[in-house]
C-alpha cells in the first residue's frame, strides 16, 4: 500500500487515482469496428467497477445488451456524437465512491466538421481497497496496446490527488494538465486537440510517456530517444517509444525534472505556437447567420420522463427522417431559443449551455442536452415548445425531456 502524501490523512490514501490519456489520428472516427473493440477492452478492465452502460453525448445511455450494443455500433458508424463515457458513473468520480472503487473513461471525437481534430481517450481508476499496483499494471497494458493499435501521437499515465472532494482535475477527459496550466497555456487548449498540434507538442512530462514517431523525430529520432532519454525504462512502442520513470506514480521529483529538461523541444509552446500550426477555418465550416423567426403561438406537445431539473436531456421524436433542410430548420429554432436567453427573454437568467442536436436516423429522433442555469425549467421548455412549433415540419410528434436508454 502506498503511503499517504504529506498532510493527507492515512485513511484517505485511496482518494488518489491513476489516470491515463491517449490521442489518435482523425481517421479513427471512421472505424466503428476498431472503436467497438476499444470499448470492449475498457469494459473488460472496468468489470470490477459495476459498469452498466455506455453514455453518449447525444445524450443517451446504451445498455450492455445485444440490442444496446447494436445501437451503439450504429451510433459510431453514423458519427452522431462527439463523446462517449464508459464507467461506473456519468459524472465526476466522488470521494464517497463504493468500496470497490470507481472507474471512468471518456472518448472524445472532437468536431465532426473539422478533419484535423483527433480522437482522445482518457481514463481513470480510483481504488478504495486492494492492490494499487494491479490497477497500474492493467492501465499500462491497456495504454501500450492501444497506443500501437490507434497509431497514437502521444499518451501518458499519471497520478492525481483528491481536489475539492472530486477525484482528479479533468485529465481523464481533456481538461488542462499541470504543464498546460503554467503560464496560462490553457488559453490555447481549444485548438490543442488537433492532429498538427499533437504531433509536434506534448501536454507535459509524466511518470509514463508515449511518444509517437513525429514527436520522436523532434528529439532526434526514435533510436536516439531510446538511447538518450534520461529514464529508467525506455522501450520501443509501435513506431514510437515508451518512457517511464521509477517505481509507481507520483515519480521522484529529480527524475521528473530531468525528463522535463530532455523533453523541452516538445514542451516549449504557447497559444501563438498552436495557432501558427492551424490555418483559418474554411468558410464552408462557419455557421450561417441565424434567421430571426418569431415563435409559434401553438407549442408542440412535450412531456417530462424525469423530474424537472436545470440539466436537461431533450429528445425530439419525429414520424419520419427529416430532410437536411428540415433538420436545419429545427437546429435554427434551438439556436433562436438560446438567443432568447441571451437577449433577456428570461430576465437576468441565462442558459449555461445548449448542445448541438444529434440525428438518430434509425429511430427518427433529434437529441441534445442543455444546462438551463438559473432559468426555471418549465418556463424554458415551454418557450422551446413554441420555438419548435414555428418549424414548418409536420413530422414532429413530441418533445420528451429526460434520459432515454437503448436496451
């Protein structure tokens, strides 16, 4: 058992977790068979942690039944979501985790309209009992296997301490690393997860580091990295290398300092360096101006399948698959709903977030999520029903508010 950190109560050693992250090339979004194999590998590793479903950013839950798995494969084939979460919880990993611990993984697909955005996998496991070494070995095996299969540009395995009653600081997803927080590097994080960037710069120096062939070239080539990297373990990994520090994470400070110095060509970057690698967004990728359409006086039918909350899941049921123009009209109505809040329709209250709708072609549905902030949920939904009532689309049957699942 690892000893607690200075100032950490001895009975809270289990509040620490192992985190890992990998970045793969954009073409992975078009490989649903490989992505399903990745999910199956995660599910096998997470078997002790009571994982019941896969959650998508549509949003929707996919249960681990034959029907649910088939629906999940359709989701991946049609590229209907920007993220998946595989784990025992769909929110942050909390300190009051069950005895067996908590495991969670995020698979981010980036922008569906940007061919440069990478596929990233972040995962974390927090154990309350048992061997931490076993968890570390499982994660290392997973990361090394998928680094090769994904043809990854970079990967890391690290350690995270308890912060403000939550495990972790976001690196299990795409939150800023310690290196990115230094000198306000996080200002450029929005463009960090692009293939030209992640094949030139690194997100930091960690206990375990995977460097793809492009990053190795910036350090003098793969053979030179294997020969000169100041680490106890340097080994080939696919077309790249794996560099690992002593013992278990967290690493010795002196070893980490030497590694940071060695990786300086990959770590000396800022927002301007990232922006310089990325050409401006093509006009075809820009959203057209939002038309000003008044709301209807007749709302579409709607009902709640969960208690009314500020975080809502919205499911627009249709009689048939909408045409591209009809879908665009629905999306414009949702954006006008968001603009209602921006222009003061709900007083000083404002929405925090409104997601982009995802089209489920098989079930003839549009799904999205929203964080209503301080707006009263019923008031917001009633306004949305009026906005959707103005859409010239006779195929709308009803709006259902609440999480739906694929069995």
